[in-house]
C-alpha cells in the first residue's frame, strides 16, 4: 500500500455504512417484533451486505497467499452465510428448506448467475472465451460431486435395499464427498494453474493490511451468525404471510440470499470482460456446496444434535440438479459463451423455480 493510496475509498465506506445500518435494522426488527415479512426482508438485506463485506475483505487480501489459496478462501467464505442459515434452519427443524436451499444454490449458480454473467458479458463484448481445459476439469468434478450427492436419493426412490438405510448411506456419501474435497485442494492451492486461480486477479494493489482484512472477515462472519438466526426466525412466518411454499423459499429465496457474493462478483467480472475469472468463481461455488457444504451439514446436524439432515432429496430436486449440471457442461465445454446462451440459462431457471412455487 502506497502512502498516497487511502485505506478506505468511497465504495468501502458505502459498504461498511450500509452493512452496519442493515444489521442494526435487522436486529431492531427481530428484537422489537416488527412484522415478520419486514423482518425477513431486512435480515435478507443484512445477509447480502455482510456477504459483500466478506467478498471485499478477501479481495483486499489480494495475492498474498497465492491466487489458488485466495480463490479457495473466497469460495469457502462466500458460502459462509448459507452455512449459518442452514444450521439455524436445521435447529428449527426446517429440513426441507435446507435440502431445497442446497440444490437451489447449485441451480442458482449454474443457471441464473452464470446466465446473467453470460448476458452481461455477451451484450457488451460479444462472444467471450472460457478456458476449455479448465471448464472440462471443473465440469467433470462437478458431475462426479453431484452424482455422489444425490445417489442416496436414487436408492431411496427406486426402493433398493440401501433405500431403507438413508441415514447411514447419507453419512457414507458425506464422508466420501469431504475426502474428494480434500483431494481436490492441492490442485486448487497451487500458486499457478489451480482450479480457483483465475478468481483472484485484481486491477489495483490491495489497500487494506492483512490484519485489517482478517479483522473485517472475522467481524462480518460473527455478524453473519447473528443475522442468519434472525433470518431463519422470520422465514416461516414470512412464507406463511406470502403464501409461499417451504420448498420454493429454500430453492430460490434462501439460495440466492446465501450466495450473494457469487451473484454480484461473478457478474461484475463478466462485465469487465474477465469471463474466465467469472466462470471460475461462479462454478466453484456449487462445486464446494456439493463437495463440502452439503456433506458438512449432514455431519454437523448430528454432532450438534439438530434435526438430522440426509441426502435424500425429492425426485423433482434430483432431476432439476442433474439437468442443470448437464446444461452447464454442454454450454461451457466448447470454451465460449454468448448472450443467447445466457438468456437460455435464465429461462430454464425461471421454469424450474416456477415449478416449485406450489411446493
């Protein structure tokens, strides 16, 4: 950081001030028993603001830990709000909401967010390029992860002998997925060429010191834990007031709120004509959900004594996630993207989301 360069620029101050105001308003709504719908909206805004602060803090860590390590950190912390929301939802017994949110997060990133990024980049710059080799590597790992994630569902729904042991099968799948995640880390942590390496390019050197960036991360993470509790507390009453099903709430509302970093940063990168960086950030989030977040929740739900989460999803959720991964692979494997492909992805997401409106 140079002497002439300020620590906080205007966008930093707006983010910090807006985030603090959002958290305060969400807290007032929770503790003063404001209407549930308003409390839910304010908590959602606060979650999004804190997620943006996490993203800004990781961005300010820059390349100090290497692009691969910073990329892994960005994807992992990007899912932090969803982890907290899911844990509090499991504590409240909302297993269906959590299951829908996990699948919804994968769908939102692969269809909605990637679609918006392709449209924004395509309209401004025409056809954009994606590293086809990297796309194939990540896509193959994504397919493997999703197959392992939903196979307990297939065993259950076609009534195999394993189907009656859904908890044990979910535990086995969770452990295997976490092992696959651990095995994928060396490639991701390599300083150059890792799966996450493209995400960390910056147009200017970091303004924040490491202690300041880490402190911001810690503060945002702590605040996210409280806000996630308020978010879940207002979720059920708000859904009842809006006549929205629990499945739709998890699939769309919770999934989008919990993935705010990827939703914003991925599109911003595409708008700067950094399509390769945008693609890596967007697709690594659902990959980490399948490999790490979902299996971790299966184990944590039992360790913490919450309602047990299993990997037995409804048939519609299983079909939706399979098709989403298939479509994403077909569209990206050629190493190019355009606005029409993006519009198609958004259209598919709209149909899928609408299919779950009634439950």
